[in-house]
């Protein structure tokens, strides 16, 4: 893989994670948090690819495998899961 593509994966992963963290920190509600986790998922995917394709970066790859699982839980919790009838989230 070209050095340019590896750089793109690395910098996209870092920028996307930063934007997603900002969205979560603003606490704009369930849907915004859910979409932030979608961005986190794309960041994790980019950093997994970068980590395993770049020499000496497997630690970042494995860390992002774990973060991908956590981020998928966030997507499920905020965008997919249906709340029981009568229950409202306090931050919507």
C-alpha cells in the first residue's frame, strides 16, 4: 500500500475520532451521540487498517479492534435499540 494511502488512513482516523469525541462531549442528545459513534466506527476501521498495514503499528490496530467493538455498542445503544414504551431518555 502506498505511503500516501497509509497517511490518509492515519490522519482520517485521528480527525474522525476528534470530531466524534467533540460531538459526544457536547451532549446534544441520543441521535447526535449515535451519529458520533458511527463516526467513531469509521475512525476505528481506518486505524485498524493503518495499524496492521503500517510496520510497527500493530498496537494501534489491536486497540482499535477493541474500540470498534465498544463503538458498535454505542451505535446500537443510541441509534438501533428501541426504548420500552413510556421510557424517555433524559437527554433527548
